[in-house]
C-alpha cells in the first residue's frame, strides 16, 4: 500500500496547506477509502517529520483528505507518506 500526496485541499481562491488530498494505491472507490479514516500518517523529510490523520474521503475515486499538524511545504506534493 502506497500513499501519495496529490494536492493541497483547496477552493477556488484559497488553499489549505495543512490539509492534503492523498491517493491510496489499490483503492478505487469511496467505500474502500472510508476504511482508512482515523489512520495516522507521517511524512518524513531529511531532519523533520510532519504527522497527521486521515479525516474524510474525497470524491468517488478513492482519494482521502489528510489533516497535518503543520503546513506542508511544496516539495511534499507527489511524495509518499507512511501509515502507522
């Protein structure tokens, strides 16, 4: 199972940098994505890590929304995160 950050959660004129849309490999619909709600996630950088939690499904294609404690940097987009 590979989790990859696809984008920030955003609106038409704003983006929330502490919320991200995450794609889960092997998950293709909303019902399967609901099983991951409440799971803790972590993204690691060279010296620091940012922890978060999966809070909601996003759309009908199996993506989920993850809330992180701090804002994610732009280099986090398209990177893999770890579930623990």
